[in-house]
C-alpha cells in the first residue's frame, strides 16, 4: 500500500539547518507531484513547498522562500526538504504529501528554539 515515511526532524537553534527526508513506497513515485506541509500548534496545516515529477519545477510558500529547498531523487523514491536559516516560527510538524493520491506521512517534528 501507499506509504510515506518522514525523517530528519529534531531540535535546532535559530539560524540552524535541518534536512528532512520522505521515503515513498507502494506507488510509482516518479509519476507524482510531491509536497511538504507543516502544522504548528494551534494552527492549520499549511503548504510549504511542491516539486514537479522530474524536479524541474518547484514552488514555495512566501514565508520560506530563499530559506527552504525541496528536491527529489526518483531513483531512491525520496523527496527532501532542506531547511536553512531556521526561525522559531518554523517550529511545526512537517508532513510529506502525495497530492494526487491524497496520501500523507506520519510527520516529523521540527523545533527551533534557543
């Protein structure tokens, strides 16, 4: 069955970096757009970034442009989210999402604090 498994979250100080990974299985990964969402405590889940099938096209939320980078490796069935220059307001659970399948991962916690 379709499975998305995120990893790479953790605690980091402001200004730090993290790299999130999402390993996909159960579907032909290279045929699907992939996205990262995040949900902070008490807030709605928000779209962070989306990447096209080949990775040639990406889109970002204004709040993360220039700091986050989404990428994918179709040979490894994995999508990544590089988080740089992290701010406390980036604290959230980050989720991987296969939009056409409406499939979510379990999420990985990112905490940014001093």
